[in-house]
């Protein structure tokens, strides 16, 4: 009983905590990109072209040195899909935090559909699912039911309070957690 009350108190404390504005703001434009944008304000065409040439060369050098990464929406979507299930606080680096429902909806990462390649148990005795995308998920609730097998379809969706629900071959859902 005390444990349940402590969990509820913690949950309500997290829900009631203020959200910092900085967590909801997009990341600042890197200085090297700001310098490139500043070239647009130069009135003299020759000086503007020289500025663009210099700043584009600096941007290319920074990208080759891995100081700057340029990614498109498809790469962001693929990265978000690959990180689905992990409780990472990445801020807005991928267009919204992992808990940002609007960004997740926009990128289509509120659920994952895969095929189970193997089923086993982890070190704690929980059922372990290895998927065809090499993600590893463990069942966290005590539900048993029929044992899943390799080749079965699995759909993992976001649940309440950061949890995840897995439906295997359209059976009732079980709670799962990504471990790898």
C-alpha cells in the first residue's frame, strides 16, 4: 500500500511540475548557419557572392569534420523510429521531444509494427521479444496467455504515462519495455 502511494505521489509530482520554456523551443540555429544567412543582407552583388562562397565553404568544411550535421525530414523520421521505446530526453533535437505527441504524430512514431524473430526470457525471467528490426522488448506485466512464437506480428503502441503496449497477432495487449 505504501509503495502504491509513493508511486502515485511521484506520478502526480511529475505531472504537476512546470514545463520549462527552453524544453519547448526549437534548438538555436548554429552560428555557422547564421553567418551564411547574414550574407543575404549584403547589398553589393559581388560582396554578397563572395560572402556566400566563403560561408558555404566553411559550412562544407564543418560538415566534413562532423562539427555540423545536416539532416532532412526523412532522416529525422527514421531516427525517431529507431529510438521508439527508449526513454531519452533529447529535447527538441529531432523536432520535438520523444514525449512530444504532436511531433510523434507528425512523424508517425506512435506505434511500431514488426515481426517477432525469437522469444526467450531475460535475466529476471521476463518474456523477451526480439524483433526483425533488432529491437529487444521485455514484457513487464504478469500476463501470461498463449506463448508468442517467431514469425508472429507484433504492434507496439504508446500507452499512458510513458508505457508501451504490445499486441501480438491481435491478442489483448501486454505491457512491454524496450531494452535494446
